[in-house]
């Protein structure tokens, strides 16, 4: 039961009979009358449970984008209903405008819409729809929270997709779908054409030339149907925030751009995410919708406060197949985790695969290193310089083993990793 602001006003109106007949009996009589009228008004209100509520399916939405939750309310009874409806969601769903006043005649129905803007990845759920129906006098109301299940799945935003068209244009040049053809070790034969000035003489096909009046050269295209294995580190080091975004989300963005580009290039993409155990796994043989598949898989991933077990993750990579692959490890260049956990398993990976480490830099360290305005700034600069030196040293150790290291800021890492992939493809090193 809910009382409205009219009840205090009705109680205040009792001052009139008290002034006319000043006695305790008048006060108690008026209080009893107000309570009785309020209870009768509440009893006459339509029970909220008599309404029929149905929520439309919302589906998926990218993190930060707008969505809408639509609920259909129907009044199967014979009385007109005026109600206040609140569509409740968990706070990270970002529900706005979720209170609605509706008037339903007998047998009528209406649709109320609540705006959603998710602020967290994963499945965000509705917590119930609260319906308040006042009585005829507006003194009291019946209120109930009805269970109307609803879920919106918030996916990683894939901000780096703006870099995809330019990388696809470069891929078309490499792939021979434009006027450019390339030649080099490790590429696949494409076709024959007449020699033009500027062609490499090593590409001349002398047998074909002998059968024609003109000089003929071979054209080549980059290797296709290669394997790209993306490994996402979800351990404690991925929970650190660079700016306003966790490192894990920045690494997801880089993984999505690389996967979308590699799928368009005709390569097969495998995806693993884990820390002490594998949290997610995707096997996709060059699917065109690999980005959507990975977004759905990544939606529920969160950093785990534990060290990464790279031996287990490397075993999972080898379990995907022994065929040579480009293995991309998206993990921060934290010296302790790299030296103690990652280094021991790299020789086994490098024996069968080409390994690339993608790491998110923190620009705050560089800014702190360059600040010397006060004594505390000098100490902070010394600490930042030491951390940066340790990161640089870890990267040098990895490069000495034959690992490619791509270390860039949160926004620069996705295009830098895509450019590195295209460079390897152009040189036939996949």
C-alpha cells in the first residue's frame, strides 16, 4: 500500500472540526475517518497483477550505444486503469526515462519505451517492473513489482573499426585485386602477363616467353588460408586502466581489428582468452562475420585477479593444431609476468609458429617521467623512468628470442598491429 500527498492534506483539513469542537474525541474521530477512507480507497484500486505485461526482445548493442526496452501493457479487466509504471534495470544498463504514466480503458493496451545506454560489457538484466495504481479518490494506491524478464547484451564497442577501410585498401593492393602485383619469397603464383618497364627481371617466365612473341612475367599474390591465433590475456595485469579504459578492453579492440582484417584476407582465425585457465575459445575458419562472433564471445570476459599461466595457454594454442600460425599474444609488457611466466614457454611456441606480442602502453608513465617541477615530481620521474626501462628491457629480450613486439598506446595499438600483420603478409612471412 502507498499513500499519496492527499492524505496529509486531508489530515490538515481536520483542524477545522477541531477548532469548531476542541476535544480529543474530535481528533481521534477525524484520524479514524481519514484512515477508513484511505483503506477503502486502497481497496477500490485495481490490483496491479491484473494487468498483462510483455517485454519485447532487445538483443545486443555495442557498449555506449543506445538501445530501447519496450513493454506492452494490456488491461483485460472492465475498469479504466491509471497507473505509474517504472521499468527497473541494474544501474550499469543506463536506463533513462523509465517512469511512465499510462491510462488504459477496458481491453486497451499500450507500449512504453525505456532508453538504455549500457556502461558495462556483458548481460545486463531488468530487475522488475513496478506498477502503482491509485484508488478512485487518489488517497492510496496498490503497488507491486512484477517479474518481466529482460536482458540486453552489451558488446565491446570496436572503436578501431574506423581503421578497417584503409587497411582493406592496402590488403587489396597486396592481394592483387588492384593494378598492383607483387613478387617475393613465400608468395603464391597468380597469373602471367606481358613484361612492362620496371618489372623485376627475376619474375620473367622464360618458358612462357619462348612460346610467345613478347616477354612474359609471373605475377604473385600473398599467401592465403594461413592461420592466425589471437590469445587475449585476462589476468590481473589486464585490469590496469590506461586513461579511462582497462587494458583488457584496449586489447579486445586490437583483436577485433586484426581478426576482421585477417578474415577478409582469407586467413583462418582462432581465438583464446584466459589467465590460469582458458576462459573463452573460438574456432572460425575464415568466417566473414568473425568480428561479430568475437564481440559476442568477449562480452562476458573480465580481468581475473590471478597470474596468467602461459604454459596452459601455450598448450591450448598447440592443441588447436601443429600447422604453422601467426600467434598474437595480447598481454602487457610487465617485466615480472613476462620474464617469470611467458619467457619459459616461448621457445616451444617459436619452434612451430611466428609469435607477436601486442602491448598497451600507458602514456601517464611518459608524462610522469618528463615532469620535474618539484622534488616529489623528481622522485616520481625516477620511478617512471625505471618502469619504462624495465618494459624496454623486457621487449628487447623478447625480440632477441625472435618475437615481434608491437608496443603502442591504447588507440594506436589496433592500427599498429594491423599494419604489422600486413607487413608480414607482404613479405610472405606468415
